[in-house]
C-alpha cells in the first residue's frame, strides 16, 4: 500500500470515525442551512475548515503551539454548539448572506481548534523531523477534505429529501436539525473531564 493511500485513509477515518463523531457533528451543523444551489459556498467552508485543521497540525508539528488536550476537548463541542446556535437564531432570515465573511473566518478558526485536538496523535504516528512530516500531512489533509465533502453531500441529500418529499420548510429543517445537534453536543460539554478537576 502506498504512503499516500495510508495517510489519505487516516484522514478519511479521522472524520468518519463512529466513535469520535464530533467532526461529523460540526459538519452537519455547518451544512444545515445550505442547499445544493449553495454548493460553492459550502465547499469553500469545508475547505477553510480543512485549511484551519491543517494549520493547527503544522503549528503543532513545528512546536509553535501546544495546548492542553482537556481544553481542546472542551473547545471542540463548544464550536459545534456555537455553530448550531447560530443556525437557530438565523434560520429563515434573509440577511444571512451578509454574515458570510464572518462565517468563513469562524469556520477557519474552528478548523484550527479541531486540528489541535488531533495534533498529539498525529505527531505520535509520524517519526522523523518536522519537515519530513509535510508530505504525510498534506496526504492526511486530502483525506480529511474528501471525507468532509462526503458528509456535507449526505447532509445536502437529506436536506433535499426532507424539504421536497416531507415538505419541511428550509427554516424548519434548520431549526429541527440544529436542535438535534445541540441535544447531542450539550452532554459532551457537560460531561467533559475539565469540570471534574
């Protein structure tokens, strides 16, 4: 098996791991307000998230940034909660497009936070110098990007089915599914080990 395929698969599995579904939850929350006609925007958002994720890994690999795992493990579900709450408060509002620059910046920032959550593991699976980790890191990032596009595509298909077959309005879809995401992520925040200490 080629090195490219190994690290590409690690990137795929990082996103699609059923035991660590926080990444998928964030993507669901990110994609909820969009439909197929918005595909360019959502692909740009997903790519910005990947860039942020990769930046965090780069900063970690070169020893520029280090953050406690317990803090990152709390920040990740908080980013998901913020995204879902944003959807709740903006569902059905026409001025949502005006805030896209802010959403792009926040998505990049949230990608950095999510990347920091994986940085220790990523450094542990790669030996050698920081420079020797650049190629595997880019292969890993491509796997992440591919998996994220798959997740977003599934959310868009589900959104289309719910809105055309079951006649949910776009607003109702965003409200219901954002509330679902909030219901899943709140126990992750409340049960975080940082509160126990």
